């Protein structure tokens, strides 16, 4: 009887040992599995609006400007207007003394050829002038325009009517809306850029001569799939990203669109709601086990 009890006790101990070994093995395997997982950060693919924009420096000026020149050559004796003065048609803005050594003549008035506001006085009293010399510039401040130099690489995206936002230092938090009204037919060979003119959409607080920043909206994509730029990478088989499926990173080839402000438009290859890897993808291969990190 005692011998039988000893046999049962030995078998029980062996069974417990085997069970413990199996459980320990499973834990070890699970632990090893967790150890082999690579830490990654993820992003859920969603639809959003994208705009392809460029920001350029611009200058405000009067859309209608008239250069006032003298009718005769001589010494510019007096300029009687200043920037900001309003003049009527035929008002006198300066005087030219056509006298020569040994010959004295009466001063010849320089008259405005248009009504408007004096925007610039490039001439200086005391200098010699000719009928080609610009004494003052007169503009209509009710009609303003903004000129910018657009790099030639964007020519294929520029056309009349493109929307823009104009920001001034005076009102940095309140940009004004404008649109492209004119595009120069030539490219400046020195700067490789083309002059583009915009006009404000409504009554503007801008002033002639003011320096501004112009944000041109070249393309707009409404409610398109977009992912962070960091998720998209180039590999031997093409452009793609990693999608997380059942704890594994799966390599997907994608077709991309416009890229703007850290986001890349996706035409195909990934769907709304899928989770993609945005950080930690450098060492991943198709099928790599991953651990998703928060944040």
C-alpha cells in the first residue's frame, strides 16, 4: 500500500514539473516574441483638405499710375508737391528754369496730366532735367494692385483667377483676399521668375508702396486621403509605406499626389481608417512584428 502511494506521489510531482516546464516555455516564447517587436508610432489615415501654396514677397502699388515729365529741359528749380498730396488734372507740381548762360527765361511750370495722389517723387530740386525725366508719379489709390515674382518652376500652375492671401505687417492676423489678374508673358532671365499681378477682392486697407507677403494657392484638394510625410519612403520596388495589421508591419506601394505642410496626398494603396507607421520604420521589413507606442 505504501509503495503504491509513493508511485502516485512521484507521478504527480512529474506531471506538475512537466506542466510548469510547458508554462515556463510558453512564457519564455511570449517574452521572446515581445522582445523581438520593434517600437513604432502610428497614424490613422483620414480624409482632409490640402492646399498647395507658395509664400512670396510682394509690393503694393496703384493700378493706374501716371509719370509727370517736364516739357522742356533745364534746372529743376522747385518741386511743390510731396508723396500723399492730391492733385487735379493740370495742377502745377514743379518748375523748370530753362535759362542758359547769358540767356534768362521765365520758369516753366510742370503740370499734372491726371488727377490723383502723388505716390513717388523721384526727382530732386537743383538737378538738370529733360522731357524724359520723371518728376513725380501720380496714382489712383482707389485701385490697388500687388506684384510678386513667381519662380518659373510654378508657371504650369499659375493662371488668372488663382486665389491669394495678402498679409501686411500692419495687420498680420487679418490677411486680405486677392486674386491673380495678370501674368507677365516673359521670364526675367536674371531671377528666373515671372511677374504676377494680383488685385484685392474688396475695399482694401493696404497702402501704395507697402511691402506685403502673398500666399498663392496653386492647387486645392478637398477631402482627400493624406498621410504625414514621414510615413512615405522610397525603396527598391517603389514608393510606399508600412500598414500595421495584426501586430505586423505590412509594406504597401502607394501612389502619391501633392505634398504640402508635412502631409502627402495618397491616390491609391491605402484606405481610410488604416493605421500606418510614421516613426521607427527605418529597420522594418514586410511582416516585422511591431509594438505601437502612444503619442
